[in-house]
């Protein structure tokens, strides 16, 4: 009898143990952490849902880039979307709108503007002030800063906030020339004389606020603006109405008087040219124009009243911005696409396709990039250039007016007093833009 009772007790204990074991399994499943291997948490947990399973919805993404990289950008955008099926609900369209026009088009109608757009760094302040560009996503900003050179990162940043993705470090200018005509590219006087002797043209766009400062900055002048965190202009730092400014203005007047001088900066529009101040974007056209005599150099020096100065100018960058979005899912897709289009690998591919000089440090180390003559000349010139900051839109119009007056001969017979008055008027007007 005792054996029967003991058997019943043991059986009951086994049943209880069985039920206890069954009851413990749901608790383990709720945490999705197998007791045998805490590191192999199943991928079915909510915390570890793969990104590709997220529903990003549907929509259209429009991109504006310069005409010569439209086809390239279309190919890269397609490659990105093909590699990310989680974004399959979105259609990407690429339209040719250059960096010089993009900002004005965006500010004219932000709602209908492109979602992602390329622009020149000097337009960042206007875009930020208008609320037309959003900061780079936090998860991307640190990598962007690490991947790109310091100048491009600074150009994409305003008030300590990164607002754009760097695309290039090639937005500056230098001298393209025909080495069969110009044998000494080191001084402006020698370049001009060679052009005059050969009956050839020297091209430089002196009625442009981009090229004109080459003389003023080269002579030692300053023209910069301070901005608030919101992008508004708070002060103008300028000393054009000075002896240095007078030297620069005299050099511009002397250049305009040369029969070799032509006002322009596009190789494609130059005729009978032996030298032209232009940028890397026209390297292909310059090679075609000069053929086997194609050569590049930093900008030359110029001499006024016995003093010699090195032509300087602006150095700048192309950036990629993302406009504000009401749909957070679409914003995430735009951020991811912009980060990819500005990545080191795509920057290098873009250089190989259209010779845009990369800002990405890894791409800059590439053998082909380092052997590029135009980029080498620009790199040498950038040592003398002023990093381009933010400038009011009215500044560009004012610089054009000054250049037009020079080209029109308004100052051809002016004495130093009259020239200083002109510089004082220019300086006061620049200062007024920050009030």
C-alpha cells in the first residue's frame, strides 16, 4: 500500500514539473532570448525589425543638379533605389538646374522646388534664412564631417549646424592657357603682352562678384560678412576704400584697356583665346580649345606703382541640400539618397564621369585625381584664395555695376581722388547691406 501511495506522489510531482516547464516557455519567448545563447536574439523581435521591412509609403522625389551631371545622377539614383527595396514606393526624377539658378528657384517657390538640390556654398545663408533647407540628419552629420575636407565641411555649416552635404572642393578659378603663345604664365603683364603680340585674347569676367575680388583680395583688401545663427547679416568687414583697394582698381582699369582683354569666363564662349581665367568645370572645353598646347597654372601676379601682388579670389564648394518635408518617411528617404549621392565612392565616380573635384578625403587620394592638371592648378591657387563665406544677394549686383563702369571706360581718365571716391561709395553700400 505504501508503494502505491509513493507511486502516486511521484506521478503527481512529474505532472507538476511538466506543467511548470511548459509555463516557463512563454516567459522566455516574450523576451526572445534563448537561454542557451543570449547573443543570438532572433530577428523577429520588435527591437530588431530589419529596416527593409519598414513601410516608407509612396511618393515622388525630385532632384536638381547641373546639366552636365544630370545623366550621371540619374544612374546613381537608380542604383541606390535598386539597392534599397524598402524605398520602392518612391519615384526619383532628376532635372537639370545649375547651382547658380537652384537657390533662386527654390526661394521663389519652396513647395514646388526640388526635394534635393545642388547649390553653391555662398547661397547657404539665404536658404537657411528662408527655411528652405534642413540640417543634415544627426546620424549622417558625424560621418560627413569625417569623410570630407575641413573647408567643405565648414562651407556646409552655419551657426555650428551642418545644413548640407559637401559634393566638391573645386569651386575656384585659375589660369588656362595656350603654352605655344603664353610662355610665362607667372605675371599678368607677361600673359597680356604675349596675347597682344600674338593677336590673341585674354579672358576674365571682371564685372562678376566672383572673379573681381581676385584683384582686391590679392592687393590685401578684405570683404566679408558676419552672420547670425539664422543666416541674417549682422556686419560687413570691408576696407576697399584704401591704398590697397586703389591698387586693385588701377589694375582692373589697366586690364580693361588692353586690346587683348575680353570680359568673360567661359571657355565655350571664348574665341581666338590664348588665356582664360576659369574653373575646373571647363577643363574639357579648355583641352579641346588648346589641344596639345593645353596648360594650367595658378593665377599670375600683377604690379601697380612698383608693388607686386598675387591674384587671389574666392575658393568655394558645391553642396547638396534637402528641403523641409511634411512627411517624415519621405524625409528619411531624401536624407539617405542625399548621403549616398555625396558619399566618397560616388564623388570619385562623379570625378571619373565629369571631372568634378571631390571634397571627400578618400577620393582625393585617388591616383587619377592627383594627376589632374586643372585640379593641381586649382590646388595651388587655393593657397592664395579666400574661403567664400556668405554674401547678400545685392553684393553681386553691386560688383557687376562696378565692373561695368570699368569696362565702359568710366574711370579711364580718373585721378586717385575720383577713384577713391568710387571705392568709398562701393564700401559704404556693402556696409549698408548688413544694417
